């Protein structure tokens, strides 16, 4: 991993930013570069994943059917949108969007964290009840008791779900 330290942070303007670049070979996907920056002063963070090879815009569909599917590797670029259509949930990229390498369980954890934060900040019972229902459904998915379709749409083509069950089509 290559690191450059003591760079100027774009937010706090202190020379406490560390830039890092790592190269990984992901089976059935290929070589990727993971870029990150982190400021030790203001805690600013940004990360992204790029394929070493030029990729076409893609749509990846993966059906989560059991607890074993939770361990399937996921590569998500900063430009990708992740959707769970049955739950009417999606995360679309914004200016602070990050790329990452995780697994299905990690993707669901990120969704759960947002729902928990919304539930805890809610002023009304309806929002709290809806959040509780979504969390219960995601818990059933994690236990393998409820199937769930995950869709990743990536105009950069730098995302992947590393499984024979995953289908990839052009976006």
C-alpha cells in the first residue's frame, strides 16, 4: 500500500491528510485500485474503488436466499446505486459517496445503520414503526428466512458481486 502523509485537508486546511492507494486482485473480477483519504484532525474520509481494466456501465442482480449468501463479496464504486426493490430502499451516489469492498452482510449493515439512525431521530410513531418493520425484515434476510433481491447499477462499471448466482447486464 502506498501512502502520502501530511497533505493539506480540503476541509480543515491542516496538513493532516493521509492519501492511500492499494492494489488488490479480486477473484473473478480482476485487479482493482482502492483509493482513500483520511484527515486525522477533522476526521474527513473519502474512499473509492476503480477497476484496472476499462469496464462498461452495468446492472448487477443478486438474489439473497440464505445465510451463506451474506458472505458473497461485493465491490461497490462511488458511482453505483444499490437497490433492494422489495423493501423500496435504495442508496444513490452523491458528492460524498464512497466506494468499498465488502460482502452482502456489510451492504445490509450499512442500510440497517441508516434505518436505525432514522428511527432514533424520528419524532413520530409512524416513522419509528416503519423503521422497526424494515429492520425486522432485514434481520430475516440475514438469517436466511426471507429472500431479497439486491440490484447494483453502476455507470462506471467498477462494481461487482462475486458469485455465480449474480447476473450482469448492460446498463
